[in-house]
C-alpha cells in the first residue's frame, strides 16, 4: 500500500468535506464565446496549482483560509462546442449548491459563466444585486448575431435582477450604446459610497480580472490599458466585507498569455482575498 505523501490538486486550505463546508468552489473551464483571445478554460486548473505558492494567512483581513470553511469541488466537464448545454450544467450545479444551504465561489473560464450562476441564485433570493468589476461594459444585447456572448453577460443578468441592482466598477471600454445604458441606470460607480444603496441586498460579486491594468494582469483574453492596481481592487473588497455576499466568481484569466506565471499568481491572490470577505 502506498503511503505518499502525494501532491494535492485542490485549492490550498480547503475543507475536504462538502457537507460540512459553507462555500463551494466550482471550476467552470468554459471559453466558447470568447471574442478575442481564447484560453480562459485553462485557468481553474492553473489557479489551483498556483494556490500552493500562497500563504494561507491574509494580513489584509487577518484571517486564515481555514477560517473560511470552503470546499473545492473541482472542475465541471463541459460538452465541447455546445454553449447552451455548458451553461445548463453550470446552472444545475449551482442550484444544487444553494439547495444544500451553501454559497458558490465560481472560477472561470470566460465571463458568460456568470449568467447561469445568476439564473440559479435568483431562484433562492428575491433581493439580489450584482457588483461587477471589469474593464468592459458587457452590456451588449448580442455580439455578431449571437446573444449568448461574454460581451453580453451583464445585460442578460440585468434582465434578471434589474439594472437598478447592478453596480459596475473599473469600466473603461464599451460601445456608445452601452455607456448610455450605464448612464441611464446609474450603474457605473467610482467611489465606495456608490455601493451603499445595496446595503440591504444579497450581493453577488463578479470579478473579470481584466479590471486590473495589463501591467498587473497581462494574461487575460481582452487586456485594456488604464486599469486598477491590485491594492485598489482589494480596497473595494475591504469595503464589501460588511455587505451580505451570497456568491462570488472570478473569471477571464487566460494563463498561457503570461509565460511568467505572474497573472496566475495575481488571480490566485484575488481569489484568496475574496474568500476572506465572504
């Protein structure tokens, strides 16, 4: 009988028991609608490996990963080339997480994976709101004739939760019509106080890693100059720790575009810090 020890391929610091965990980490390696540089489907696996290079302790939040009580369920397996079946798989699995009285921490994959998460979570909460970190508006109705696109994900989510329940942070790219949508519904904010109207809501936080400047995060599908530094993003997380966060995802790392591995390391630390505020 082998005695090991063997390398762990799950996220560092996880609770190995699903039933006793509060948060379920769910890998969603899907990038079937990416409009520029594909490859985010490789992110969940690389993030797990990179997690072992992190400390379990966050000095920013004075917490250990073991204090979070999360279970890494691994990656969903998708039917290649079938967007709708893939999205349906995500929705069904996220529904199971909430039926079991737990919360999801999704790891993409492209940003479209957020839509089935919201579809699932909205079945359990009436007063749901979304806090959206991104470089891009993601408010198109469709892209090249296809409504199921990562560039349309927040527009579709707005039809579920209402645009008045969405706040967007870090946006610096989009079509004129999308910017008009943001102005009309007052979704774009630049100060912490812009979140205060969501204090009584159940918050789903979705982080597209291209909200960070390409100098920090070059390994993403659609890099956009003029973005946040890491500490700016974590400052927003610190403000959100007093909100009722019922779900989170982190998406759009495309690890192979940064051979140094720095982007993957950054993504992993973003995830650790977000776990601390759930």
